[in-house]
C-alpha cells in the first residue's frame, strides 16, 4: 500500500468517493468517521469484502494534516456473536420444551374446555333441529357458540405452537403490554393460577419495544412460574405485573409476589446456570431469562422491596414512537 491511495482497501461506492469524503471534511470540518469510529466494510487484496471496525484519528503539525487509521477484522468476533446467539436460542428452546413438559396436564385442560363446549353445543344443536317444529333460532345460536369455541381452541393452539416453535431470533416492534397479556394467557395453563390471580398494572401509552415476542414471553412465564412457586403456601395470594416507562429511553417490567423472599446466600447465585433450589428444576430458567434480556439490550435484576419479592427487567424503548407523537424523549 505504500504510495497508493487508501481507497484500495474500500469496496464501492466508497472507494471512488473517498477523496470526495476527505475534501468535504477538510472544507466543512464535519466528521463522519474521524474521531468517531464505526463498523464498515473493507476489501481484501483478493477482492473479498468483510466487516471491520474502523477508527481514524487526525494529527496536525507544521508538515500539515496526517491521518491514522486502525482497522480491526470483525469476522471472528461477529461469527462468535452469531454462534452465541444460536446457542442462546437453542437453550431457550430447550427451556420452553421443559416448560411444556411441566405444564402438560394444564395445557390439556386448557384445550379440553373449548373442545368439551364444542361437543355440548353440537349435541344441543342436533336436538333442537330434531324437534317438531325445529327450533331453528336456538340452533343458530348454538352454532354461533360452536364457532366461538372453535376459534378459542384455535387461538390456544396457535399461542402454544408459536411459543414452543424453534425460532431464529425474529425481532420486530411490539406493544409490551400486549406481550405481557399474551404471556399471562399462556401461563393460565398452570392450574395454580386458579388459586393465585395475576393483577396487571400496565402503564398506558408505553412506547413500543423491538423484541422477539416469544423470547420475552418466555422470560415473563419463567418469572410467573417462580412467583407461583413462592406463594404456593398462601392460597389466594395475588401476583402483580407492573409496566412503566423509565427515564426517556427505557421501559421496565416488574413481576411481584408476596412469598417468603429469597435468602441472601441463594440470591447471590440466582443467575448462575444449573443452580436451583427446586427438586425437579433445571436451574436454567433465570440464567436463560437474564441472557435473553441482556441480548435485547436490557437488564434483569432481583430486588426485595417492602416485604415483596420483585424481579425487574428493562428494555430499550423505540424512540420513533416519541417522534411520531411530537414528544422529546
């Protein structure tokens, strides 16, 4: 490269515009990379284009301006991040399957209710139509109920299918309150919810979050199941889920229970893989949940507040919502 234009290390269209970029910076002083740094594409001698982290510094002396560029090949780093993300998804999928095994009887009960109603309404419609004269209007109402129950069964199965399906980290803007409601609906297959209602205290007008909805549902279900374990000896004790905006650029979710609390020696290891106090636990629910939240740019923590056990996680808010609503975050 000695004596040659640095643009040889750049793919198009940047290679042919490099001199223009440099001239514009010298003329306007507006820095796009100099002193800032960013991830860009570089070109290998064999023509291969690959990602690099580029840092450019500037020095001025009597001899004029000098620029120092440092490029770091990111191929191994990005490959390791992809591998880690794939491993995290595999672990999360195994955890979801474990959840399905633990709640199989509750899932069967959840689906059995609309199916049993279908049979009953169908039998009632048959008898109404066999009357002389046929009770057509009543039969029509029974058929409407059949359609409603069939749709309900279909929705339950669809939620379960999406939850247990192996996915590839699909993230899109989502209404966090709706994600919470769907997670609570999925968790109703746990028969303990009959004794422990879930109170939702959800802030209105939350900004959207860019998440994999199934993975965030998995976090919520793990936290809800742990909360149900904590209040198992307190019939009627309610659980609470709170959502709120936190600062200008984050939203927070809290899962709160009134159980006996977590001893300090246990709390110190809550997020350690394979650490569990449950007889049949995997010890992976909280570590996977913490990993999912961290991968979404958030943080999951445990707190003891006013005699209550609180698991709290934050997620970055989508500031586009604020811009559309004319608010300054």
